[in-house]
């Protein structure tokens, strides 16, 4: 088989891999959106759908992992191509964990809703949607960055992650205030705190995925390194 034909096949495999990861990204975004709206609307059917979808996400994760292993074994890629496949395998792990967090949100939301129906405990009025929308936007940006290999988006995603962190701290303060004012808030407040933490973790995973774009394009591993704007005087390699 001539090298041109082999290269065309390899390109087709990488294109299929990219498409499957983007599809997985869309699926977990739907999970998060359904979990948040299901909680806001007390829609148990929608929340149950989020929980059920987790097994679908898990299966896709396993399948893409296997595809990555097969590509490495069959094509023995080098340099950029090898980094691409390795980063793809890591990205789907983060996507699977995002799906886990969406499931967690749905389960906690369902618990609060059922508890309200049984005990009518006071429900803290805390806005989760703003942080969830930021986190959803981060996933979308990470998928766009992966599709286009645009490293500039990474810095935008890093800034958005800080916004999610600020939202999370604000939610903690609000929940503590509710619990101090009336101990009847405690049970529901603790569940909402876990939902807020799940959203914060989703932001972390989206940021992880963005960092892999730098690895693919530039060959640098910037995990555990403070992300700064590219025109800053301090180089990424100098950060600790």
C-alpha cells in the first residue's frame, strides 16, 4: 500500500476521532443544561434522563479510548499526530468526568425536589444558573478550540474558570447565611452546595481540556502551571 493511501486513511481516522469527541462534548453539554433546568423546573423526568445518559457517555468514553489505542498501535504516529491522539484520550476522560458531575447534579436536585414534596423544608434561593452557564460556555469553547486547534481560546477559558470559582465562593457565602439564619435550611443547603461544587468541577475539567490544545500545538504540558496571557513578560515555562 503506497504511503499516500496510508496517509489518507490516517487522516480519515483522525477526522472520525475528532468528530466523535465533539459529539461527546455536545452530549455532556446537554446533560448539564438538562440537570440545571430540571432542578429549576422541578422536572424529575428530565433529571432521570440525565442520570440515564451517564451510561451512554461512559460507553462512548470506552469506545473512543479503544479507538485511540488502535490508532497508536496501527499507525505508530509521531510528533504532532501522536500528541493529538494522546491529548484526545485525555480529553474524553475529562468529558466523562463532566458527565459524572452532571449526573451528580441531577441526583442531588432530585433529592431536594423529593424532600420538598415530603417535608416542605425551606429552600435557599441561590442562583446556580449563572455559574452553570459559564461552565457550559467553557466546554463549548474547549470543543471549538479542539476542532480548530486555536490556542488563543485557552486564555479565554482560563479567565472564565476564575469566574466560575468566584461564583462558587459567592454561593458558599449565601448558603452559610441561610443556614445561620434558620437551621431548617441546612439539609437543602448542603445538597445545593454539592451541586455548586459539581459545577465548579465542570469548569476545572473544561480548563483541563483547553490546556491539552497547547500540548497538541506547541508540545508543552502546562498542567499545574498558572496560565497567563501570551504577551505577558513572564514565560509559562518560568511559572511554578
